[in-house]
C-alpha cells in the first residue's frame, strides 16, 4: 500500500528555489515524497532535515547522508535544529494534511469509512485522544470544538446529543458516534457533515491550529534573508492563518506603521494562490482542497 501520494509536489518544491548547497526543512515528512524531490535538487553539500511525530512515518526514513529525520512535532522545529547546530535555513516546506496512510489504516480512527476506536492521534505518545474529547469534554467545550474547527451550524445541538448519549454509556467507536449524530446527517450530505465532525475532533486532539501558530511564529528568525516558505493547507482555518501571517507577520490586528506610513513585515508573497489542476485531482481526490502559498523572507 502506497503510504502517501504527495500533493502539489513539483509546485511546492519549485517554490523553495532549492540551492544545491542549501539547508532545507520538510516539517511534514509522512511518506517522504516532498523530501525525495528536495534531495533530488540538492548537491553533495546540501542538507535536508525532516520532522514527523507519527511513529508509522519513521519506517519511511531515507538512506541519504544529506538527510536527517527528526522524530518530533514540527512545533519544536527551531529547538531541534539547534541540537544539530543549525540556526537558519534556506527554505521550509509544510504539507499540513492528514496522510493517506493515516486515513487508510482503520484503527487510527481518522476515516469516516471504517469502524474503529475513537483515536485520531497523530502521535501515539499523545495522551489526548478522540475518545477523551467526545466523552470527557463538557457540552460547551464540545460545542466550541465543533463550531470553531468543524464550522458546523448545528454544533450546539450536536454537542447536546453527544452529552445526552454518554450519560447512558461512553461513546467508544466511530460507528457509535455516527449513531449519536445520525439525525444531523442530512441525506446526500452525510459524508460532508461527518467529515466536518471528524475534522473538528482531529484538530482538537492534535492541537493543529495551536501547533501551526507556534510554527509560523518561528519562521522569521529561522529563515535566512531570501529564504522561502512553501506551505500547503487543506481547510480554511489553516489557510487563513498562513495567508494572514505571510501578509502581515501577525494573526490578529494590523502591523504598526512608521512615521512615513510604511510597515515592516517579515515576508513578501511569491506569486498567487496555487491549487491542484484537474489532472492531479483525478489522480488523487484528496488533493482537491489543497492550497499552496509561497513566501520569501525579506
């Protein structure tokens, strides 16, 4: 089974403008597709560091003297690069989607297609699982998760239904969760609504928005002047954060202007939004929601 088919492979690596002797980071190693393409463009003196917290991905580590796999969450990117004596790099690539492997292994609990225990952890070391979110969060906390991360209109009613159901018995599996929420699964929209529910819980379990914010805040110091960011997002919450940070170096508010009305920002965007073409979506349906943004350190 193919571990993961990389999305926007050429476009995202092209965006890095790889220098033969440069130092690069792939913060979402997965099946190693983007890493292999970066290595193909590096010379003998180049270096690539990759990050992945998922133990399953470690089996894909590449045998190459120029390659180092850091088995940690990319929220710690600067800390672990310093361990390797690296303070600044020439480019950083991130593909923030769930890997095909994670979706296709039933027991991971990421997919709406399979019955499985409520898990959804990117790293098996994590203490928080989907089971904890569904069964231990207060009704109000659940509502916030479903509303904010799933953008579900019925978030309040869904949270109430889960809270009522778990009074009788814990909700243990994905099928049990579907059963609790079945009255909200409108005909011909069941899969879309379930995907939003799963997305919301998964984001909470893995602290994905918090991790993305921490990661982005490290980029101005990590990237050399002229260094490139190449980032692929799959839902609007992530893409808005990436877009706003590239534009202003902030997540909220506006950067301050100097006496002359100029603003200092750490990045300039390179090109416009890049999305997969019809041919790529036909080859890989999971690419359909991908959005690539590229920026350069000023």
